[in-house]
């Protein structure tokens, strides 16, 4: 099956009352694990390359792996750029064949963010590629809940931004953060509800790692369209390799080592999909 774009997956999610898992991968084994879990759960998946990993992995390599995985799979798969830093980075991924890109200029002033996001939308939509952007600040997870709350998305500005740019989905700041939480996150469900009611495009939540399952479940029930998760997979991968090499000699079978890491990532992905598809119709 050819890669699907975000819009196809987000429409599917709305129809079936699920949240799309947007999971980060930077190599073949992680991508295989995510797609295998998606297949087992009969759930669509967006595989994303974090902006810092684009140079490491190679956008063309990641797209080729995703396309092969899609050919082996019965579910819809999209390939996306996560937190793209510039028009040029988005273009690089679009040229490599990605089906979705995020352009994240949330830290820039509003007019610049709108101008650059619109440029990406024009390029992407001309090729059937979907676009995600962000408003508000999604900080790193070592911050306190009060510090996280300072970056909350303003619903009025968010509505205007979506109208001004024509993006396909919007990442919002409602209490989650990126990475490993130092404090238990406090989700502002009231704000999330307001954003879901007023913003005219699907809503994306980032920082899915370590967010309590009951909070994720509540956000899924409320109707978030896409949940981003990265750190939990990378930690599972590292932990599995660490324990494998603790138990084996360094010159052991490398395929066995990588298999253990791949299986560990798949287990985490299966648990995420269970929550994201819990209210499926
Ligand atoms: P985590 O690494 O905290 O899961 O965040 C992932 C993310 O939001 C990527 O955009």
C-alpha cells in the first residue's frame, strides 16, 4: 500500500473514534516495531522523524523504509517530519516523499509563523502532503506544571492561526511536555475542551511519553486526533540493548541484540495503541 497522508488518517480516526498514534523512529528496527504493532492492532500509524534525526537517519532512507513497511502491512501508514524547523527542512522531506510535515515556528512572532507556515502549506498541498503546525509552547518535561502552563495555547489565537494558514492539524500546549517528566503532568482538560470546540481543524497533543494512561484515555475520549510519542520508544530500545549486553558477551549475535530492542519497542507501541483505540467504533 502506498503511504497515506495525515488527512486520510485523521479522517479515519474521526470516523472510528480513535486517536492516531504518531510515533517517532530514527532507524529501521524502530520503524518495523511500530508498524508491526499497528498491524496487530489494526490501527493506522504516523511514523515521524524528529527534526534533529533527519540528518542522522536521512529523510530518503526513512521514507524508503516506511514504504517497504507499508507494502508488508494492511494498515494505513503516513511518514512525517516532526517539529520541522524551517521551510527548507520541510521541503527536503517533501522532496524525499514524506506524506506529512510539521512546521514548528511557535517560538517566532505570529506574522512570521503565519507567513512561513503558509509557504509550507502551499508547497505541501500542491503535492498532496499534509501540514501540522504548533501554537503555544510545548516545553521540555523537566519543567514544573506551572512552567508548562505558561506555554498554554490561546484558543482565540489558535482559531485565527488555522484560518490564516490553512494547516491540516494543530499541535497545542495543554499540560504535556517533551521527554521524561520530572513532575507528574497536569493536563488542563478545560482548555483542551475549548480548543476542540473552537479550532476548525484536528487537534494534536505532543509529549505522550510518561503521561498517565488515564489522562491519555480521557484526551482520546474527548477527541484529540493525533498523539505524539517518542521518548518511551527510545528508552525501551536502549533499555533492551543495555540488558541484552549485560547478559551476553560483547561479540554476541548482533541480530539477536537488535531483535530484543525491536520487540521491546513493539510491546510499548502495543500498549499505546490499546489506549488510542479503546473507544473504537
Ligand atoms: P515524547 O518524546 O515526550 O513522547 O514527545 C514526543 C513528541 O511530542 C514529538 O513531537
